[in-house]
C-alpha cells in the first residue's frame, strides 16, 4: 500500500546509520544525541526513556516497570524482565484481614515494587557503554529547568484530573489550580530532578535503599500499604530467553510470562490457519478473524498467564501446534463465537514504547509503564516518585492464576517484540495500549507480512479491540461503515472507540541494503528520526 500524498499522514523515516522511534519528540532527540556522541542503542534507549519519565508523566515513570529485548546484529536475542513483585506481606489472607476485596488502581496494594530503575541498570551493565550520569542529563535538565507539555500529553492529562484531585500530594504536583496543564505549558519537577541526580550518582541502589526508598515506603504505609524497605531492596531484573514462534516465514520473538506476549503468538498461530492475505485488510472478514482470534487468545491469558512460578501449564504448551489447532477450530468464518472466558478488557495507552537500532546493528525493543494514567496516583512527596499500579492486575481473593501473593509478580500487559527473517534481524517493534498490546502486535505484524505495508502504514492503519464483559467491538473512527455493518451481520456488536487505540513504534532492518525504516504513531506525539 502506498501513501496518498494528497491526504494528511506521514512517511516512514529512512536511515542508514542509526534510527530511533519513540512516542515523544524530546525522547527521540535525546536518543539521537546519544547515538551521535558514540553511544549504542541501549545507551540511547535509557536516555530516551528517562526523558519520557519526565515529559510523559501520565504514561511512564521511574516508579514503574520495564521489559526489553536486545537483538545482536547476528540475530541473537536476550530478554529482560524488569517487573517488580508484590510486597512479601501481601497475601490474600492479609488483604482479607484488612477488608480488601478488590485491588483498585488507586489502592496502595496496587503498588508492586517498581522494577524499572533496576532493569535500566541491568541493561546498561549487560549491553551499554555509558553511565546513568551521562545518560540522565536531558531528563534532569527537563525536570529542573522545564519542558513544554505536548498535545497528546495534554489531552490525556485532562482525563486524569479526578484521579489526581483525589490525592493531596498528586494534586499539588500534577495540577495547576486544580486543573490539567494546557498544551505548551512549561512544567518543572525539581524533586524528581533531585532523585534522578541521586540515581545518576549512586546507581539503582540510590533508588532501592536510603532516602528514596524510605520516602516510597512512607507514602504507601501512610495509606495502609504493606511495602517495606526490604521489599524494595530485594528488587532484581531477570534475564530471560524470548519465546519464538514462526509466522509465514518470519520468527516472532516475545517475552515469556509474566507478560502477555504469549497471547500475541497464540493469535498469530490461529490467524495463520486462515487465508488472511486474500482478504481486504480493511474489510469485515479480516477484522472478524482478528477479533475472534483475540477473544480466544485472551481467554487463554485469563485462565493461565501469571508469574511462571505459579502457572499450572508451561507456556510452550500454549503455543504448541495441537493446542493452537484446538483453538482455531472454534472460529467460524460466518458467525461470531457465542462465548469465551469472561474478563473486562479495554484498550489503554498508559505506557511508552521505544525502539532503537544503532550503527553496528544492535537493536533494542523497550517498554516502560505505570499501567494506568498516572499509575496509582500516589506520589512519594519528598522525592517526586510517582508509583505505578501494576498490582491491580492481581485478584485479592485466592484461587485464581493471578491471585496476589507475597513476592509474586503480576500478569503484565507491556510486551516488547522482535522479528527475524531467515535468522536475520527484520523488525524491532511494540504496541502501547494496556490490554490491547498483544492484539496490536498481531494487527501490526499482519499488516506488514500479509498486506505488504511499510512500518508507518502498518502503524497508521485503523484498529479495533473488544470488551469481553460487554461483548462489544470498539472501532476507531477510520474503520469504514461498510465494515462495521459487515461485522454486525456476523453477529458482532460494534461501537465507536472512545479514543485512539494504543500506539506503536517500529524499525525495519534491511541488512542487505544497510537500510533502516522507522515508523512512529501519530495517535500519540510519536516521533522517529535517524541519520
């Protein structure tokens, strides 16, 4: 598919030496600055995400979690699980004693140990060449001297005002006279600047012990939370082997649980059994198959996916050919399935994803998140650390795959990905959007592999997701009315999406031509650059 230059849009960025794609222009600029100064892809990723933790505070922060995949020029892959665990005291029995039946976004029990800073340090030690001190310069500058609020950031911020107003410290830090800042407003976060400076000097230990850790624990315990200094000090990043599955001559790499990358592989396995490439990419039949595959795959997620130490089945079993065949046989081309295991899902965008490829061919696929807008809405007052709410994925009661337990990692929605072709690097990509992300991986990949779209066209292409609880498909505005009518004829209930569904960045790697093609999502303030 070729771009219509009479219509609004953007072209992919072509580069030969290096490329970076993030959801914010200032982050991309920071990444390119590091690359041009001799840093590698991992160095640039840390510099970029540190900036995003300042300039996209509703989407990400140093009080969140992180996952990454690093791909060597020869196609070797290493995964990093930078998700934190529940406090040791956080068991279903303890929450029952406290009268907690549901772990809401703003509950102190939704705050698991923030794993991002430990993950950044682990990545740098394994693959980087620079230090936090050199890589945090732009982030510290923006936090201390100020940064302008970008348009998409302002739009999202306005939707989180009630959450921020509900907490005195959050309201003081993130609202201006009780309201969200407007586009172009210059904001400063001196406490966060001081904390970043402390980490730049003292490394991750300056976050997980000492005054920063004390401030985090105090903020949570004052609200009834169970986090201790020992919980923070025990934070570690796990190096993992990505899970591989082929899709039409391409090898797709996702991280194993506790993330939901397996869901994307299940979806692709189901879709591979249908003649997808013969269908109109914007037609009802294509979206019908995609949504049916998603409903099945997410049903599997709800039943099985959690901290691997607590799973009842090995994740490799869930992407095996026999199991995928069983799932695919439930899909009809002519009507919607009656039911799948119930769960309330909705697309979100409260995450940042970035990808970078350097001059030597080292590539990183990197995702960092607070989970919900402004996370838990709980800010450690002296250090400016905004804490995530990943523990809201837990169930408070026992007996479920994702029942909370001390030291257990929750199921995660954030998933970086890589693709190889004939064993060589082909694509570094990811999709933001909470629960949507696994479905988004399948959507973007089939756009590229089945429909021949370039990375920017694949990212721009209209999206759809579902809410199992309401049995409704949520369609973006550019999905044609004829497609919506066709889906209704197949038994689907279809409603307009309340906003853009997710976001995405991608870099395609063509080693034969020594060419990088980068795309970024206009649904956010996405920005790709290269040289």
